[in-house]
C-alpha cells in the first residue's frame, strides 16, 4: 500500500485579499500556472495568483501528482487554491485538509469546459444544477469560513440555460468572498466573443468583489474591460500565458504611462528568469520539456518562430536551450 503523503505546508497567508483595478490577478491555468510561472508573474506585478485546478477527490484520496500542484513559497502569497469537483462532502474535506496545511483562500471552478472535467459533472457542468452548487458552496464556506471562497462562473451551460444574475446573488448571500465571471457559456468554450456587457449587468447587482475574465489578451484589454463593465478587478488568463509582463503593462497604463514595447532583449530576460525559476524549483526533465512549449508563446511576434519551435524539439538539456535562444535572439535583435 502506498503511504499517504502529507500536504505541503503553506507559508503564512494574509487575512485579506487585494481587490481593485490596481490589483490584477493571475487566473488558474491548468498545465501552466505552476510555482515558477506564478513567481514570474508576481515579479511583474500580479497581486494574487490562483493555483492550477486541483481535484477535490484527488486531494482526499491522495492521488499521485495532486500535492505537486500545491507547492508554494513565502514569496508566493497571497495564494488562492482552485478546487474542482461536484460533491459537497469531498469539497468540504478538501478544504479542511488544506486549511490544516495553512492554506487560507479557495476558489471553486465552475468554468472549465474541458470534456474530461465535464464528464465528472464538475467545472462548467455544475451550472446545470444550481441547488447542488449552493450545497457545495455552503460546505466549502463552512470549512473555510465566510468570505474565504470565491466562485468562478460562466453564463450558463448554453444560452437557453443562463444562471445570471440569480446564482451569483445566491452565492453572495451564502457568504462568498468574490465572484469571477467568464462571460461565455459552457457550450461556447473559448469560441465567439466574451460578452463583457454581462459582467457590467452583474456588477450593478453584486455587493461583493467581481473579477472580470474573458478576452483579456493585453493590458489595454484589461483596462477597457474595467471601464466598460465597472468590475472590481480583472483576472488575466491567456494574456498572461503569452506575456507575464502584462501585469507591469497593466500598472503602467493605469498610471497613464506608455509601457515599454517588448523586444528581443526584454523577452530574453523574461525567458531567462522563467528558466532560472523552473530549474531551481522543478528539478528534472519535466521542467525542460515544459519550457520548450513555453518559449514559442513568449516570442510569437518575432520572425522565425516556426523554425524555432522545430529546433526546440531537439533540445535535450538546459545548455542546448540556452544556446538555441542565444542564436535565435541574435538573429532577431
């Protein structure tokens, strides 16, 4: 029998979370928002980071790899743990375990539209049963404490089955700390255009913080969304995946300044820092394999990215990657 592994301990978590236009959050990004990436985004100005989504059942049953998603450091605060699942008993037990390990802030994923999550009745599939959502919410809040759980939503399963504004308002009444809205339906996935006007309508009704998500590909998008919707703040997802400096650019635009334009030198510095964090915090080849897929996203606007992507597949150690990047950046500088 495999011996159960203790949860990693979380350093001291603050008693409150920062909300507001000047406090952009990093979204939970499955496969991407690991500890090195979160620390990188924090260095550029992310006010709060959310973990990759963690299975409540996986946590309770000590599934392999679950604990790795929860690795953190004092510099990685404030940190929100995003959980997914559809059963109140497992969500409550997961929160209780995390609280005992020192984690203090939680989020329930009701936005993921990936098929393997939907088949479990979790993620966006939960939006088809509002009463179960409220039961889960009460269980999580009972384990965490009022205001310590947020809820990430979509507009509904499809246009014929909306959940706004009723569900967010009922979650507010139950003690939710904040709501994050991605204004697409589950059926849409990431297709079409995010309906920011739905965020604006909800912002007028909600008293707790409302974070806007969806189609925030640049800092300019983030500020435009804030102006158009009246949301409390923004949560960057795909925009941060392609450009962790989006948080610094957000701060610059908010201050009325023009952010510096990315160039080969600044991108090389960003990649070098990400590599340094990955090598230090995630020893082994897995971090290298992940960096091979990360680099093309960061330099996607530079010429020769298609060739670079092919060359990256042949990198077998960090030294190879460093040499390849030096050559590539030298050609594009």
